[in-house]
């Protein structure tokens, strides 16, 4: 009988803390004294059968979870961490790991997260040392890329369309029966399917996170920094992970990334894609986009999403039998840092580039919130319809400078009459002359040139001053 005693003090304490109860309040609901509950939480008294049944009845506690000897997943991960040569010999046996995994699973998860960060940092430093060693005096055949570079390369060069994720998202959206209140339906689904509640917390409580899911208290926390549309997307991302995370993982595995960090970054991108597909199901969105001539503001209002979310979704319309205009997109900040590039057929780096300082995406910062529409021509004659607008980032306090980025949405000029933006330009639009990037552009007489082209010699002449310091022959 002694072997069958159940000591589950830490789990009882987590249940009580998750419900926000004092020991006195919980003891009263269970019909025991506060001192007896205190002994139970300190593992000085076992749980009786009567108390187990009372816990199950009062708080819907899973009895199998209470009888579990330890958190197997956490224990296994901790054991792997402490087998590292750096930590080997620190522990005489597994008992302390068992106690940590059983009594403090959140602390165990924190240790695991720190160890993963440590290993990734080791890899980064190794990559950096190799890059420095190859710089100048020695040169290797290839350059080592950071995980984010690897992820960007994969997602930017392939079509921004995942058929399996679209199918799962449409089925889930039909199950939600959202109507005009998608956020309410998402929250209700979480509560009904997984007993998870959603709470918006002040930025002082969540200074570093947009979203955080507490597995033990079954609560999803969202930062008040998020706009309403972003709160919906963060909730949708969590739901997609719960509803069809295995399908997302299958897609992720197909890329064969070289590191765990790259796989986690890619998983985030796939979750983001899935959330957009859930918020704007393919059939309804593609049909609405055609009817309103791809007016992003109209789509934004119709699906109750942000401008960025609707614009991003336009780059995903490539389902066989029901394709949309093949848009591509680029997002940068006013310092020129690139956040993402994507396209219905892959981002057109070879044909478009995206690094020209004359693109309207850079002019958009001087006119916040205004939509700029232009036609542009590359040196080889390829022409594009371009739409640019600034985006407001996360909300901050008075003393914080808000992040502002700009988004560029484009397509081949041949599709202009199918869009409200192309019709706005008229039959014979004024076409601006752009290039892929200054170092790759051979367009002469450019007032915006910032660097000399790699392919041409500079035309330095003391007797002649050109339009820039980088005039070439």
C-alpha cells in the first residue's frame, strides 16, 4: 500500500496558483483544513482517494496526471542537458533531475530554453569565426549563413503557397462558424476544445512578449501592444498549432534546414501563413479580391484584418484552378532593413531586385498612411505596377518610439487592368525608370545612384563633373 501512495504537492500548488486561490479558500472548497492542505503541498501527506475524487469533481483535474510519477518529457530533456561535457559530473544521479522535472516543470523548461540558446550561440560564434578567418587573406568556396538567411532564401525563392495548410485552414474556419466575430469564435474554440482562456495583459506585465501560452494554467496571454487585428492573428497562430501542428511540421520537415534554429524560424513563418489562411479562407478571399479589383483597403474592412495582413494574403493566391493576380511583396524600415520578401511565384529577385532607392516604398515614409501607386520599368524593359504604404508597428507608451515600416506590393504591368490601382493610372501611365540595385544597375544619368555598378569602369575625368560621383563609362 505504501508504494501506491500519491504525493503530488507541487501539482496541487500549481492548480491552486493557476486558479488564483489561497490555501484557505482551496481547503474550504475541498472540505479540509488549511494546515492539512499545506502539508499536502509540501509532500508531507499523500492524497487520499476521497481527496482525489473531490479534486476531480471541483476542479476537473485529470487523475492520471496527478498519479504521474514525473514529467517524462522534461526529465528526458534535462538528462540530455546534464550529459553535456560542460555539466557532466555535476550531479551524482538522476534523483535531483526527477525532483526538478516533477516539482518545477516551468523551471525545467527555462533551463532547457537557456541550454538551446547556449548551443545556438556556440554555433553562431563558430560560423562567425569561420567568416572572419576567410575574410581577406584566405577565401573558402562558400560562406556560412546564419539560420535566418537560410530561412529567407527558402521562403523568398519558392511560391508563397502551401496547399495542405490552405485545406486545413479552410476546414477549421468552416468549423468555427465565425460570422462577424472571428476573435470571439477563436476564443470560444480554444475554451471548448482545449479549456484555454485568452487574456490581454498590460505591457508592464508582458514587456518582452507579443504572445505567451502558459500550458499549466491553460491561459493564452496577449500583449496590449497588439492591435485588434494582430491579437486575432496571434490567437489564430496558437489555434493552428493546436489544430493541425502535425501538417505544419510535415511542411517544415520538407525544407531540410541545417539547424534547429532555422527550423523554429521556419515554423513561425508557416504558423503565420496558416493564421492568415484561417482569418481569410482562400475561396472567400480570392472571390472577394476579384470582385473588388484587389483593393487592399476594401479587403481589410471586409475580413476585419490589417492592411499588412490583407496585402500579405494577396501574395498567396496561387491555388490550381483558382489563381489570383501573382503579387509579390517587400517590407522594409526607413533605415533600409529588409524584414520579408515573398511572392505568389517567389519574389522576383532576378527581374525586379527590390534594392532601388527610387522605389515608392522609400517615398512612403514621407507620406505616412498614404497609398502610393506607380508604374516602373527596369533597364531590360520589364514593367511593374507598384503599390506602397507605411505600416504602424506595435503600440508603445509615450516614451517609446513606435516602429514604422513600409510595404511594397507589386505585379507585372500586364495585370494592371485587373486591379483598382492599375485602373487608377489610366491607359498610358507615367513610367518611372528603376533598377534592381545600384551595384547591379547600368542605367546612366541616375540622380539617385548611391553606389557604382560592379560591371562597368568608372568614368573619372577631371574636366567633367557628372550627375553623381559614380559616373561610369
